């Protein structure tokens, strides 16, 4: 398990240096205890710009259109013990504030972590990006229960549910093919939603959800379990829309 956690981008060990404290979503390692599990996780308890949040304190802003340049396919998928994580092949980027952020991976939470006006969604995907300067950006995509998602199914058809067994995605698709046509978004400053809860992360939350079937969501929930951190206080922050 330690080897898997060190290898997975989702554990963020590459972001904050090595950390080997076990964390989870229930019992003694649940989110309310993260800040006490390791001194490297102290921001989980002491941070003032933590994620996820309830997006409900809005300010109108002129937000630039989201510039998405995803040119290559989703490559592999793994149940890493905390989430279902997908890695992409080649160069895929999002440009925000004139900065190009390259896609590292995307992963899922059931139910959603962020809320919109107090509403949780059955599932949320996080597309994690990093710039050359070492800054991070997460694009969040909400899922409603509805029509079967054909691109999500390509991932599920290749997924080995056993923890740690990474599989090649046989029927490839570009990660942004999961996105809705309407890329309007909310924006706020936050953190990673897993230890070490690093702050200074740009969050882009797409306003328009997409659908996945009840069976698809249930299949993913069965593998991941309930893996959403509770919403954190907004404090002095506002949400740009």
C-alpha cells in the first residue's frame, strides 16, 4: 500500500515530498483526523483556503473563456485505493491567466466533494493540472444520473477493480470528451482535497454537469466507496461566476 501511495499522483507525494501516513475516509483516518495524522498534513486542519466548498457566495466577474487543448488520449486507469485515477498520454493543457497548465491525471469522487448552492451531485471528476512554474489548477466536472456515458464506459471496460492493478484503456478517448459543450465555469482559490491539503490551487468548477447511468455510478461507488471530503468553510473567499 505504501508503494502504491508513493507511486500515485493522487496521493500528492510528489507535490509535498514523501509522506507515508495512512489516510482514508472513515474511522480514525477520516477527514476530520487528517491534520493529526502527520505534521506534513497540518494544513488540512489549520489552512484557511481549503477545498472542497459549497459554491454559494457569488460575485459577477468577466471570466475569460476556458482554453482547453487536449490533443491526446486517456492512457491507463487504476483503482489506487482512494479513487479511480486515469492518466493521459502526451500533451494536454488548459490555459488560465495566460498560464499553460498541463494535465497530470483525472480522478473521481462519489458523491461530489464541491457543492453548488448546497447541492451534492452523485459523482465529481477532478482534472489535475500543473504549470512549468509548479502551480496547480483543478477542473471539476459534476455528474448527474441519467443517460449512459459512452466515454466513461470505455474507461470502466478497461478498469481492473483490484487495488493497484493499472490497466491500459483499450478504447481510447480524449479526456475533454467527458466535458460538456458549455464550458462556462465558477472559479475560486482553494486546496487539494486530500492530504497534505496543499493550498494555492486554482479551482475551475464547470457549471454544466454531464450524465452517467445509475449502473455506472453504482459500479464506481462500489469500487471507491464514499470518498468525498466534507465541504470546508469559505471564510473570506468569494466565488467568481
